[in-house]
C-alpha cells in the first residue's frame, strides 16, 4: 500500500531543469525535511523511463520522493524557485541511430502488367566481300511479381544462317523475403570451388541484392552514454560523415560503413560545458560474411544446356547443384556447396572467418567423383586484407589428380597446386604500387610462374599515369612492359595513350573517346595503334542515342582486312 505524506507538506510551483534541459514549471510537494515529491507521470513526461524510489499517493495520484531515487542528484535554487535534477543516462530512453544512407523515395518496384521488346539489327561487311546480318531481340512480359524474359538471335550471311533461341525464363520474386523462383534457363552456381552451369529447370534462391539499401554483412556499432545534451560528431577514417544532437541517455550507432576493409570509427561527444569525450573503435568489414542468423542459398535442378548459342533446344543430363550460406556469428559464416551431373558429383563445406586485427580467412574443401568413376579431393585456403592505404591477399590450393568439377573438360590438364598472392600500397603523393604473383603446378604439362608489378598515380586533376611490368614462365619465359597516360579534358571525354612492349614486338596506341550519354546525344571513339608486326590498326565508331533507339556505325582496319558495321537498336 502506498503511504500518504505527513500533514503540513506544501505544494509549490517550481521550474524543473533535468540534466541541463529546462522542462518548464510543475506542481511539486515540498516536505518538511527539505525533500521534494514529484508526480510520477510528470517525471515520465520529462523523459525518465526507469523510476525507482519511495512512492506516495496524493489525491489519487502517485508521487516519487526524489531523495529516495538511486543515482539522482537534486539541488533546490530558492532565489529562482528552480529544482535541478541530474540523473544517470540509464534512467533515459536509449537512442538508436542508423548511419546507413537513407532510402530513396523515388525508387519504383513495378508490379503492374506490362511488356517490352528490345531489338538490335546489325549489318557487317568484310573486305573479303562477305557480309552478315544479325538480328537479336529480348522480349519481356510482367504480370504482378512475375517476369517472363526470352532472348534470341538470328544470323544470316555467307558463313552462318539461322535462328537460335538463347535464354527463356520466368522469374517470380518475393521481394520482402528476398526469395526468387526461376523456371526455365539460368546459370546454376555451386560455390567458389564448384562451377557455374547453364541449366534448364527450376531454381530457388535467396537474393539480398533485391534491396540495394540492405546491408546483409556485419557492420560495426558503437554504444555510449551522455549525461547532458551533447553534440555528437561521427568520423570514419578521419572523414566526418554525420553530426547529431543527443538528448541525455544511452545511445547506439549502427551500420557504420563506408566500404569493405579496415577502418577506424571515432565518435566525439561535446557537452554544454565544453567537455569532450572520444570513443575510438577499429573495425574490419567484409561482404563475404553474413549477419548472424541470415541464410543465403541457391538450389537448382534441371537438365544441362549444351551447344548454347548454336542450338535452341539441346539438353543432356540431369543436374542438381546449389549452395547454402549461414551467418553463425559476426565473425564466422559457414557454407556447403554441391553439384551432380549423371554419375558425377562434387561437394564440400567452406567457411569465411574474420580474424584480428583484420582480414578474412576463407577455407574450402571438396570431394568428387569424376566422369571415369574415380574419386578426388581439393582444398583451398585464402586470406584477404584491405584498408585505405594497404591491401594484401594470399590463396593456396591443392588438388588431387582426379579432382574436377562435374562439367569440366576431361582433356583439361589437371592442376596439382596453385598459389596466388599480392599486395598493394597507396602513397598519397607518390601513387599506388602493387605486386602480384602466381605459381601453379600441373600433373601433366608445364608449370606456370608469373610476377606482375604495377604503378599508378594521379599526376593532376585531369591526368593519370599507369605502368605495368609482367614476367611469366610457362614452357618458355616472356616479359611484357606497358605504360599509359589518360587525360580527361571535359565531362565524358577522354584521351589516352599506351605503349606496350614484349620480347617479340612493340605497339603504340592513342585513343580519343566520348562516352555515349544515358539519354539522347552522340558518343564515339577513334583508336589508332601502330604495331611493328601488323602495321597500323584503326578502330572507330560513332553512336547516336535517339528518343526511341540507338544507331551506330563502326569501321575497323587490321592487317589489310577492313570491316564496316551498321547497327540500329
């Protein structure tokens, strides 16, 4: 039972200031001991959420005795009739701030019934007096959340003649659940050690890219608390991305992200008295990870497409393939992939693991049965680190003699091992330097070794330099040197030059290009290359984007052969 206060207590009107924020005037009961009773509902209206202490009932309403509330300081300023209350941040509502860019309001998600037909007509004339006509088309029909797409190509001329259907499929998206169903032709993927196959059948997928605003991978968050109203500034890698005014209480900053790799988040809090509090949080972002509890998958069943681009309906062999990824926690994403074709199969687990102080390790294992009925296995481990100034990667893979993906050509030389890696460093005033290497051993045939050294620098606002030196050895040794300049005098216009030299030849190239606009307007390119082996090469095109189509003409001269082409699309 809530007690009543003693008789003789006085009800007064006082101005209340809570954590340096003026709340206005309230009726307050002043008791004999110099203590105060404030209505519980008034305290909630001021922003206090956690109310503990000794309660009294007055006139059917509940009052709290301020001196009995833990971790609360009360000061009475008699000359101004003000009551100053300071409560710890945990008494206030937590503020959650999402730093990700806001959703655009002008993005449409079409679901109305509609149809379209894209076409392209291309005529090619060769200097050998032969010619070719090519007509390609894409038909689309939408009904609600379902979309039907089909494309084909017709080729007529001296060397080829006929109509070929390419890909036909019906797609149904459940956008709110990021689920996609495909019936027809599609590319079935089975993970990073598996393969991608052209299949006619059924596919069920979880596709987070349906929502470009969604961030499915773990992003850093920063928590803290302010006792007084404070100015908050958010810096990512020294760049201020946000400024807010925080009310007293705890706060959570979520989705701190400016791209993949290592970074540092710094939160600067300044209270009304000029005191600063800094929170520094290093982090590492990787889009190869999933948020805890998220699933990403692709399950596919159908018949393998063969002779694609040459025959319209050529299928052979039942295919089962797919992968499933699951975010175990913020640092581990586990996966399993598999594929089968006729009597062959390839399957195995993989995992992506974020390590400290930064970077992601990816481990993949697979076991298979090849077309000859022999069993094999493979494993790969890789490491990737990225930051604004430095990046590094290393991948090591080992393969059993009989290891192969289910659609691999048996004539391909089997690899025994493969090691690739590289590093890059960006020196703000001197440019960027990269080095990459590759070592591969085969059970049959020559091994391969290659090293590439690259350099790039922005010489001025409109001028940049790139250079590359590559050495490769596969049966015989070869060296290549390349250097180039790119000058951008105006919007959508570029002038570039390049010099390339190998052990056998050298070539110099100059190119002037204007990118075609997204809307109506002209675009084009002229490229001239002087090669000591094939004389002069000229490659030019001009394109005009009209209101209802694009029209293009091109000319190419190479080694005595000339090609003219005209196209309307």
